[in-house]
């Protein structure tokens, strides 16, 4: 390794941005072709999605190597990464605000086509005090276990770090399974009026974020087991924790507004 007389990380040339961009272009094109019944659209979509996943794995492998083995992630670099994560979460907040905006726009002044009531006529809403309440307890519990794991790594307690993180990943998996069960049991679909659309888009994107966050934490678990993190150097783990708490807060708003308040008129 050549010596550097500055705290910044000047990344080496990498093929992954180019390969990733090409794969994303194929993914978008394949999806458009598939939904318009063009021949080969499904194959292009599947191949491009596979390539996107492979690029994610090898690109993040390079980042892990730069952080854990090559020592490129200095305190200055870590500060930049934290600011980037904060800005990313802020963009996600705006992303979900748009869903809540759409929901309340329809709910507070229901159109005559919806029967001038909310939920719309004919929609049999889900009971918020069954699976949604259970999922709320599960997700809040996962927030507690990931905080326990975070405190453990700061204290140098590797055993409890792994245990708390393992429980968080398991709770995330259980949450996703229960949400899938809830979707299969729902009596309405995404095509059933503004209620079905806003419900499935908002809760579905949150479910996607839970899956992403669970994967994020599972990778952190693997890295903890392989001694990649220390009590003073665990920036990736902290980023995953911030993301997971963001997912928790969004679910609380979803439960209160869409599941509970949105079902009061039923």
C-alpha cells in the first residue's frame, strides 16, 4: 500500500458502477417489456436482477475490505459516511411522507366515487388489533434488541452483541412472514379503490424496507462474528441501526394512521 498524507479515501478504479448501471438499465427495460407483453422481457428482467444482486455483493465486499482490512475508513471518512446515511434516511422520510399525503388526501375528503365515506363502500378492512398489533410489538421489540446489541458492542461485550443482533434479525424475519400472511388473507387488493392502493403501496414499501433492513443487519451479524467491528470502529453497524429505527418509526405512523385511524369508519 502506498503512503497517504491525508485522511481521505481516494477509491481505486472499479468496474462495478458501469456494470451496475448497465444492469439497472436492463432491469428497467425488462420490466417495461414484461408488463407490455414483449417477448424476452421476463428473461431480460430476471438476468438483469441477478446481475444487480451480484454487483451489490461484490461492490459491498470491496467496501468491507477497504474498511476492515486496508484501513481506508479513517475518522474523517467515517464522518462523511455518517452524513451520507443521515441524508439518505431524510430522503426516505420524504418518500414515505408522499404515501401518507396520498392516504390522508383521500381519507379526509372521500370522493363521491368512493361512496363519500372512508373506508370506501365494499372494503372490508383488516382488524388493527390482530396481526398489525402483533407486528407492532415485534418491531418495537426488535428496536430494543438492536439497541441492546449496540450498547454491548460499545462496552466490548461481543457475546451480547451477537445475541442481540441475532434476535433482531429473527424478529425482522418473523415480521415479514406475518405481513405476507396478512396480505394473503386480505379481502381487498391494490386495485380496490384508493384505499387498496394507498394501503398496499405504503405498507408494501415499508415491508420492503424491513426486508432490506433485515438483510443489512444480517450482514452486520456476519461481520461481527468475523471480528470486523470493534467498540470504536463499527460505522456500518451504526448505519444499520439508524436505518432500523427509521423503519420502526414509520411503522408506528402506519399502524396509527392507516391500520387504526383508517379503519374507524368501517
